[in-house]
C-alpha cells in the first residue's frame, strides 16, 4: 500500500508541474527523476524519436552514466522495437535477450532488467520511456501502469508546449499585423488596386 500511495503522490506531483510549467524539459526531467525514486530503480530515460534518422535520442535521463548514454545511436527499430509497435515491453535479463541493441554495454552499466513503454503525443508515438534496474526485476502490472501513466503525462507536456509555442507565434504575428506602423503601409484608398480599364465612380460622374 505504501508503494501505491507513493506512486499516486508522484503522479500528482508531475501533473501539477505540467499545469504550472511551460518548459517541457523541466517536466520530463522531473518525470524520469520521479520514476527512478518511486520504483527505487537504477535509472530512467526518456527518448524522443528522430524521424529523419529513426534513432531514439535522449531527451532526459537520471541515474545512468554519461558513458552509457553516449554508447552509440539507439535505433528505434533495433532497440526494443516492439515498444513502438505493441506497447510496453519488459526485459527480465539483459544478458539473454535478442531485443536489446547494446546488451554488453547494459551489463557493464550494471543493468539487469528494463521496462520500456511508448510515449505518445497527439495520438502519435513520439518516443519511449525506459526504466532500468540493477537487480533482475519482474515488473508487475502496477509498475507498468504507473510508468505508462507517467509516459502519458510526459507526452502531454511535450504536446502542450508545442501548442503553446504555436499559440505564441500566432499572437506575435497578429501583433505585427495590428501594429499601426505596419498598418499604414497596408492601408488602401477606396479605389486603390482597381485596374485602369475599370472606370471608378469619380470618372463616371465627370
């Protein structure tokens, strides 16, 4: 029960951060830190997919060494690829699972088990959230549901930040259009722009 209450507290903490923060980096960093602490895991990393290279790039990580994070490009379709197709994937033994792209590096890092879940934004998969443990770990359904909920909130934060940026850009464009200095050059007289061949009211009455 204590662990379950702790997970609820973590969810509330991150959801509150999302509602108050316009910085997605702050939210996703809090997400990976909170997951590591709540599950008492070795580390946690959030990857975002680079659509041009099909690589998963580190957006935020906590608990893992720089050497492991910089081990090489993480292929979205080579490293636990099922996450992006079928949903959550739990790997009990990194030393004996063909779905890993860097099993030797994982062992050297002291990683025993991995849980990987997709990160969605706007209904589309944009990356993966992974939890790493130092001891072999049978991830429970509660663990999976908790990490999925956190991944969902991280995706929501990223999606909201994109919408917020788009809204800010739109507001700036509207401000420019409404600026009196720019409007002067855009004002037209009643007959401005009318082709010469079309008679204006003043010429017709003359």
